[in-house]
C-alpha cells in the first residue's frame, strides 16, 4: 500500500524539464532511499512529493487525492519535509526553531499546547540537541545545525517524513545516529520515511526500498539486496566496483574498483 | 489566566479560556520600557514650546482640570502630538512588515517606492491646485498603494522573490522621484515650496481633522496587525521550509505587504514621507528584543518615540524657526543606514 504516489510526474524549472513521466509509489511503513548522481533530480522529486514544486505534468497523490488540490496546512499534518539547504532566520534560538515544527498543529488562538511541549522536547532529546536549546542557530557547527533541522522536522510529528540528505555535514557517528533514529521512528512508530542519501552503502543498509535515479528517471527500484549490483553502479554512476555482502548486516556493500591510477601504468 | 514555563526559550505562556498565547518575555519587558519612555516623551512634548508648561500642570490638564494653559496644551500641542504618535506607530509597523517580507533590513516604504508613489501623486495634485490637508491624505494613499501594486506586479514571477522585490522597488522609487521633480519644476513657486515641505515630512498644521485618516486606519487594521504579528514568524523561514510547515506563503506575504503598504501610505498622506522612521524603528526594536523576527508592537512604539522626540526637537532646536520632523529623522537615519550597509558587507551581505 502507498499513501504517497507519483503518477507520470513531469517536473520542470521554468522551461527546463528535469524529471519526466516519473511513476513512483512510496511503500507505507517503510524506509525508502533515493540515490543517484548529482543533479539527477533527487531533490526535485522530493520537493514535488512534498508539494514544494508544482508538477508541470502528472500528479502527486496523497491518499488518492491530488496534492495540488489539498490545503497546504492539511498536507503539513501528514507530510514533513526537510529541504537540502534550509535557512534559519537570523539569531533564532534552537528551541525556537524546533518549536516552529509545530506550526501546522497550531492556530492563532492556540499557539502552544501540552502536545506541542511534548513533541518539541521529545524531538530535541532524540536528536541530541536539548543541551543546545538556548544557543543561537547561527553559532552552531554544521552538524549541530543539521540535527536541529532534523529535530524541527520530527517535531512536526507526521506519518510521512521526507529528508533530503540529512547526513551531510555530520561526522560518521552522528550519521549513524541520525540513520538509526530514522529507522527507529520507522520501526517503532510506523513512520514512512523517504531519504535522499549519497552514500550507497548507507543507502543499502538502511533502505527497505531503494530507488536509483539517473537523469530524471528511475533506473531501478526494489529491496537493496536485489537491485544493488556492479552493473547498476556502473550504469548509474559510471563507476566500476565490486559488490560484496556487508560483514555486519549482510546488505550489499559497494567497493569502488580500479583504484586511482591502477588502470594505466604510471608514465615515466 | 495562568502562566506556565514552556520550551521555546524566553517565552511565557498566557492562557485565556481555551486560547493559549506565547509571549516573548524580553519583548514584553522592552515594550513596557518603551511605553514608559513614550509617556515621558509625550509629557515633555506637551510641556515644551513657545510657552512652557510645568509637567504637573500638563498632567492636571490631561485629567480635565481647568487651567490657564489648557488652550496651549489641549488645542495646540495635543492634536499634533496625536498625529506624531499615530504616524510613528504606523511607520514602525509598516517598516517591520515590509522588511519581513523582503527579508532585508534595508527595505522600507521610503526605499521601495511607496513613499515616492504617494509623493508623486500628491505633488501632482498640488500642482493642479489641490492643497487641502484634509483631502491630500486620500490622494497620497492611492498613490502609495498604486506604487506598491506596481512593484509587486513587476517582482512577481510565479512567486515573490525577496531580492527582486527590493531591487524593483528601488528602481521604481527612482523613477517616481524624477516624476516628482518634474511636477515641482512645472508647478508655480508657491506650490513647489509647499510640495517641498510636504516631501520632507512635516507635522506643522496637522490637527484632529488631518489625523482622522491615520487614526481610523490604525483602529480598523488592528485585527490585521495582530494577525500579522503572528504570521510574520512563519515567513521568516526560507520558502521551502515554510511551505513544508503548511504556510500559504503567497497569501501570507501578500497580506503582510498589504497591511504595511496601507499603513505607510496613510501615514505618508498625513505627514509626508518622514524619512527613515520605517527603516530604523524595526531594526532598533529587534536589536532590543533579540527576537528572530521583528517585534511589531515594539517596532510601533519605537517609531512613535522617534517621531515624537524628533518633532519636539524640530520645534524647539532652532526656534522660532521650525524644522520639519523629516529633517531630524533623516539626520539620524542616514548615518544609521550607512552603518547597516557597512555592517552587512562585513558579514558577507547575508540577508
Ligand atoms: N531552483 C532551481 N531552478 C532551476 N533549476 C534548478 C533548480 N533546482 C535545481 N535545478 C536543476 O535541476 C536539476 C536537478 O536538480 P536537483 O537539485 O533535483 O538534483 P539532485 O539530484 O538533488 O542533486 P544533488 O545530489 O547535487 O543534490 C539540476 O540540473 C539543477 O541544476
Ligand atoms: Mg539534492
């Protein structure tokens, strides 16, 4: 079952078409990871799934209804989205920014509730930013800032969560922490998650459903162990590699083949 | 009504019936301080003049006791004080809203063409013989709104891009300014002089009748301003994030700009474009409250303090010659504007 679907989705900026006739069904209660080379249209697709970009053709459906026809606030109670490069207002504090994730659940006369309090506290603790609550977002490191944004998206408490490269800027332990967090949200709370990731091995490890894109098209999709092969990596990224089972999880592990300079003898 | 401590640091929660409202504590304190300052400035405004009246006497007159100075205080100074208050508050709010939407501390009604629009139409009307201060406000309101609509239409391309909005505003402001110059040189000498004084921003000769449009506008727009104070929060995030949080950006921005433009146009209509108040007040207020968005109430109070104090100084500094209030605000505002630009260069022009 898929609450969120793209049907013959065509996406364009001005008159430059980036994604053409894309069909995609996001499986409910699963972690879907989108991979692909730079500029292949991953962010563009994610933005369209989260109604940030109006389709030039086709439609995105949420529970069978066209996204473009739903009130944006209602969508915001179902779909949370973290853009690739969000910008915080100058001088905003961490707690203030995270609590803005509650926006879709609030009204002019209901600016704060116990529910808001709980969701914000919870989101900040899960992302390990509670200790930064009073700090200004401007004055954080890239990784801390990234976790604050993730906290904001979590505070929104939506069934569907779309995250665009949530692990950039993070050190390896925080990368794993964020991905584990995403997986826990998915396993324990049944959240549907869509991630854009660049690290193929992380993608293969955390995805239930992997979508490989190239030049605005889906090249392959399915469980990582079925689709991640040396051919796919060559086809999508133009990289020769060896795919072996991950020693820890058994998921496919992509090891780039032919190290630098190995294919041709050193000229003297 | 109870208050509880909650998460967003520095905020208090006020519950009233089923509603719950977040109050930024520091902003509340700053607003209190500004109110006291404003009250003091108002008393001083009523005391000082050609004929000095003691503060105690002023307070007694305000409470309705008869006094020989009652005429000077109530008939001469009070109406003009009310104009100063209303115009300052209106510019403070308008500047805050326009800066929020433009995401730029340099944007304000007198920079993006609203004041010039009001000015061009007003000066044109003056050259055609319309000189009544009770009619002119309506003419200039129309001009301001027209100019803003023009800026909005040109800046709109499937969405409102903040930088384009400011740049087009500046362009239109320049075009309109040359139109003003044209009308002034075409008109006869007396008209040009009156227009010149109006263009600097002056409260001279403004009484109850002249201030009626601005008083009514402030009153009628109060609900909209209350809405705006909250809506501002959401548009201060970037477009994608705000939309993802369920904000109807296009509509909210249009609403905020509309409120700002109406307030700025009406204030300009009443007092002329009192330069820099709309630019200064929101930034000063925000530096005091240290909030992530411009605090509208504090911005309104700051604007009122600036105009009241500037007009007080303008009346007395070189008496018996009176300086238009706009001259004083410009004298303070211009250096501040330069400082803002220099400073924003230093941090990499972040907007
Ligand atoms: N706002 C925009 N206006 C115009 N073109 C855009 C815009 N955003 C992206 N593009 C173009 O659309 C194409 C796809 O961009 P997109 O951001 O979806 O790539 P991506 O797969 O997310 O890449 P990356 O891995 O670098 O994030 C690129 O060619 C890009 O230049
Ligand atoms: Mg991207």
